[in-house]
C-alpha cells in the first residue's frame, strides 16, 4: 500500500484578537479571571464581515507556497473544508483554484464539515493518493464561526475562533497516515446548527428585522446545546479512540500524543480523565486559540511540532468530533 504523509501545515489567524479583559468589558457579569475559569481560554480570534473562510484559507495557502518548496503547478487535487461557503454554487474550492492560480487539470471539491472536517478530509485525500489517482493533495480549511454567533451569546463568543489552514499531502516512503475510522449520527443535527441559512430555513425580511440591532445576522445564527455536545463527546470519543487503535493494530500505550479536536476545555479534560491519558501525552492548545472548528487539529499539530517533544517515529492519535453528529480519526507516525 502507498504510504501518505502530511509534508507541511500552515495556519492563519485574523488580526482581531479578543482577550478576556476585552470580553469582560462586553459581558460585565464576568471578570477576566471568571471567563478563563469557565472557558479555559485566554484569547480568541474573530474576523470581519468582509473576510470569510475562503479568504483565511487563501492566505494560509499562499503562506504554504512561500514557506515550503512546493510549486502551484504541481498540485493535483484540491479539497476545501468549511462550514461557511462563498455561495451555494459554484463550489468554493473551484473559486479558490482560480484565485490561487492552480492548474486546470485538477479536481476541486468542498467538504462542508466542521469539527470532524480535518480528519474526514485527511481520509479523503489519503485515499486519492493511495489509490494511485494523484500523487499529492492540497487541503485548505477556513471557518468563521464568529459570523454566525450572536454578539450577546457569551458561550459562543467566548468559545469560538476564526482561522484558516493549509495542509500538503503526498506519498511517503515510510510511516505517515494510518487507517481511518468514521462515524455519523444525524439525530444530533439540532444540537449544534445554524438557523436562518440556505434552503431549508432561508432568511427573510422578518429574520433580518429580528436581528437588525446586530447587523441582521445575514449568514444565519448558530445554536448550540452544550450539554448535548458534552454527552455525545464522552460517549463516542473513547469508543472512537479504541476503534482507531484496533484498526491500526496499535496498543494504547504505544501512542505518544493524543490530539483531539479542541472542542472546549471541559470536554478535553473530561475525555482525558475518562480515558486516563497521561498529562504529557494530552495536547492542549485551546487556551491560546479557542475552538477553531476544522482548524483546531492541524493548529495543534503545528504547535506540537514547534516544541522539542515530537520526535521521529512518534505516534500521534488524532480524533475529530462534533457537529452533526460526526466523528473520525487515525494515527499519524512522524
């Protein structure tokens, strides 16, 4: 079987950084210390209405091509992961192909997934390479949850961040990306959703008037049941981890690092306790970035790579889970 590896990861954050001090000015019921105690987050990054997910992904892609020895005319397939598409049609990936100046003889598709978007897209990209259809895949990510968060909703505003990322996949001589496990349970669709968007719940004049004091919320409003998300995570993620280990014929003790979707501090801490993951193996980056949706895992992997902890041959279990409900994961060998 052809081995596949991630050869480069780049992420990009909006300029607007919101600290707990600034957040406490907006939500006067909380002090900065109380906000950190409740969320485990020190700062989050929010975009502006005129900078959407594909814009953040575009910047990340340009960084990738300037930082690494990759040429645009060598790209063979493009996957764009986002929950904030440019428009219903055409695909935002197609728009990005032209905007980035990529070749015409490539495939370009959207993956409209959030929390499990990274691991799902990684599985799709790996399969394209392993099947011999292409030799490399460029995966771009861009999520802007702040644009669908009501500005007076403390829980959403304090939790979510906007971000973009770019990942380059290619053939590897050894190691690389392992076998994937996927899961879907659409009964959880209402636990985390965006109302007033697209065809099923199109916005109208009444919608815009209802939210006129906060700009009309023209791209919809996110609704989240935090207890449902916590319950789902504690039920599904430990089993997902067990299934990933089994499918890759790997023991729990062989994993050097666990990188989960940075859903929330309480979810990560609860999962760590339930699965008895040692502190030195559990990766956290939510404090400095918040929940960046599909970008949270590549961001955490990039941060892990900056330190001295990672080493050749290290095995990293990654797991994405959330909105839908959906979940997926695999093991990476450095």
